[in-house]
C-alpha cells in the first residue's frame, strides 16, 4: 500500500509513503528514505484538522518510542492556494497503517480527534469570543435595529459549522482493532 502527495511549493516532487510488513517507509522526492518501524510506534492519532486553505484536511500522526513524530495529511499541493483532496487514497493508507500497528504494536495508544490541549483551549476561546460578540451586539446603544438582527442571524447561521467542528475534532481514545477504529473515524 502506497500513498503519495506533494507538501508545498518548495518541494519538486511527491513524498511517497509505503506500508511494508515491518515499517512505514517514506521516500522523499530526491530519493532518500526514512523508516518508522511499526513495533516502535507508541501512539497513533487520526484527526479532522482543517486549515484556512485545506478545508477537508484529515491527518494521521504516528509517535515513536524515540520521540520522533510523523504527521501525514490527505491534502496534495496542486498550486498556490490550491490543494487536491486525496482522501480516496489516504483512507485505505491510514487503515493499512492501523492494521500493521495493531499487529506489531498492540500497546500503542490510539486516539481520534484533536489533541486534548488544542481542543479544549480552542473551544474555550471560541466560547469566550462568541459570548463577547453577542454581548457587544446586544449592549450597543440604540434600539434593536434590523442591522443588529442581521448580525445575530449571521452568528446563528455559523453555529452549525462550529458544532460540526466540535463533534469531529473531539479527542477520544479508541481501540486499535481495525474494524472498531474504522467505525470511530470522523
């Protein structure tokens, strides 16, 4: 099983990750290779992690006993501000990685979602900003004009996006058993 993608404009070709029986092998565009041995994996995390330019970004992060961390996402650089979604190839790659980790590093911790620190800090910040925004709009001098109602309507219209992120990014532990892991994916 292989997965390939170009990370950014400064890389001439695609990185290729190959799932082998004993390791994950990364081949850089220049031909140099590096290996992450499955039995050295101590943690695996799959997350929905969108950015401003990568709206449908999902990633897999693998932590090794040595402290090394490999993070791979599903977005291929196609041009400035243009990213191609390679989920159709990324998902089978992630599931192949999970199978190898389950077989060779069964004590590794498996998580889905953001890291707990990032999730809770972002959720607290978004909640505080939301409360502040509503308070400022409602306490502005003057009557409840149509403009204030439009602003409140826009805030309410964005709530489904917030709730979607809250559900998909919520950190949780899961079983490394491939079928249970697949069922828990966001």
